[in-house]
C-alpha cells in the first residue's frame, strides 16, 4: 500500500507544512548553523594560540558542546514553543479555525497531532546539531556518555517546554502570552544555573554512578509533570459539558499504581544498594502524596454543578456511582479522591515508617520526614476546601472557585503572621510555628537548632479535616446530584 500524507494525522501534516513553509523556520535554521560554525572558527583560532603557548585544549570540546545545546534550546523555544503557541492560540480564539468545533476529530487526535509536529521539528533541529557534537567529541574533554546525557537533558527540557506551550495555547487567551514571557525571563537565570551546575559537577568532571539515582528521580518527576500537563490539555480541548477531567483523574490513579514499578527498577541501579520492599513502599507513598496534590489542584478549577451529560453517564448502583463520582468532573469528587490518596499515604507513614531517632537503616525516611512530605498534600486540601466553601457560600461573588482558592493561598499565611505578631510575647519569633497552616514550617527539619516535636506534624491533618467538615455538605450535594430522576 502506498503511504501518503492522508495516512497520517491531518493536524500533524498541517502543522509540519506551516512550519516548513514559514520564514521563521528558515531564519532559525540559518542562525542555528551560523552560530555553531562561528563557535567552531573561534575555538579553532584559540586552539592555534593555545598550542603555540603549550596550553591545554581540553576545554574546547565542552565549550562547543555547550554552545550547540544552547543554540538548540533557543531554536526549540522559537519554533516548537512560541510559534506553535501563537498558532494554537489563534485557532482557539477563532471558532472558524478551531478543530475541536468544526470537525469530528477527538481532542486526543488534535493534541497528538500538535505534539508530534513539535517533536518532529525538535528532532530535525537536533539532527542539525549532531555534526558539531561529533566535532566536540574529537576536540577532547568529553566522553560518549557525557554527550548522550547532555542531549538527553536537552530533549527532556524541550518536551517539557512544548507541553507548557501547548497548554497555554489551548487556553486561548492572549493575556497568557505575557505570563509565558515573564516565566521565561524569570526562569532563565535558574535554568542557566542548573545547566551550569550539571556541566561543572556532572558532565565534565563528575562520576556518573554518584548521580544516577538523583537523575532517575528528576527524570521521573519531569515525566510525571509532562503527563499531567498533557491530560490537562485534553480537558481544555474537550467540551465544557463533557466529562473533561476523567482522564486527569485516571492519570493520578495510574501514577500511584505504577509507582512501585519505578521503585523496583531503581533497586537495580549499579553501586546503589537499596532494599527492595522499603524502596517500593516509599515510592508508592510519595506517588500518593503527589497524586493527592494533583487532585486538589484540579478540584480548585472544576465546576461545582454536575452537568446533565455526566449525570446520564453515571451508573446507578451505589458502589459504582461512588467510583464514578471519584473520577468524573466536579470539585467534590476531586477532593474525595485526594483525601483517599492522602489517607493511604498517612496510614503508610504511621504504620510502616519508623519513628525519629530509631534505627531505620533499611528505610529511606523516618516517620517525621514522611509527615513533612504529607503536609504538602494536606495543605493543598486545606486551601481547596476553604476556596470551595467561600465560593459556594458567597455564590454572587464575581470570581470563580480557583480564584477564591488562590486568594486563600496568598492571604491565609499572612493572616496567621499578623495574628502571631500581635499575640506573641517574648524576645524572639519562632517562625516555624507561625506558618502552621502551610507546609513550609516543617523546613525546621533541616535546622538542628530548632526542636521539632512530632505533634507539630499533626497540624496539617487537623486543619484539613476541619476544612473538610465545612466543605462536606457541598461535596455531598454534588454526589446526590449524580442520581438521575425517574422521569428523565
């Protein structure tokens, strides 16, 4: 069978044609090649001078390697992020150009076509850099493993940037472009610092075995965030009346279920002896906390009224209806699912992790450290529940539930600070107890001058449970609304 462009995703073909027919693509490709050629000529001139003065030239390879990755990153930002973002945002703003409104393609097909086109352009740009990476290898100062790891970091960073750009473009609001530019400017210093740290401590003179476990953990978290942004993109592209957040809920459940597999894999990393059972339990514990934070985050942006389409999809048996309530759209189901994840992690922390001060050489963390990680999940639940209560109690307020949650996140710690400043009597301030409504008071775990007792770790569960008591009537109301009336 003859393979033509009709066999592929039409969005993919459209995006690739727009990329290759645009002037920005030709300009970016020319600048990418010219920048790397200029770097080679400058290094060659310096090499002649260094050899004449009997100086070492081992830094020539790393310099060209760094220049190639930097130019590749800039080209990816221009073509795969900014160009794709502006095009996607223009389509979403104009109903006559939005694929989700005038064709029968599913949101998954639309998003997959956008993603694969950006990935194809990124691979094409990387192929333009490969000859210069080979030259950097022969200039000495680098090994094949160093180059492979550097390229892997650049590809993962490009994947993350593409997902963020498509997410902002799928929102369809031009004001978010300013947020992207601000975030890029704000994060450029941090990105450069991270790249510099990796280059100086790991790629050029570090030992690969010493950084294997941190690299695996960092890559795992990055891919978790990439997958989470992907399911959020699906929700934004879906119809407002559909069950939009079901893929995101299923993703959080799958993340918790497959996390022990990741713990099983890292136990076989060479030169890093880790106990099998304890590592798998710990990864499952951390994944439950991450899934709880994700569910709480999504719940703050969800609707509080269940639509008729979701009601007709719901099974009527009590147990099945409760399971459908947990994975379907609605802020109440998200809070309930987050509580389930958090309670599972809480039970693991209390029953399995050893107490602080005990001999726990086989466990990666103690009970207090586990409760410190749990505090992030309980704090996210606390803020979402208060935001839901305020939004439902004052339903005439001219903003949505997520904005109420954002206001609570900003002002609740400030109110506690104000209360503490007026009521505290003494010569100094104990800031670790002023921030008991946030997870940041547990930073004193890393400060040996502060005596943190186990009871402090119970503030998070206590506040979250009190807020849940206020939000429970609204959650119960959403659950009851899933029942289809007999006359429908």
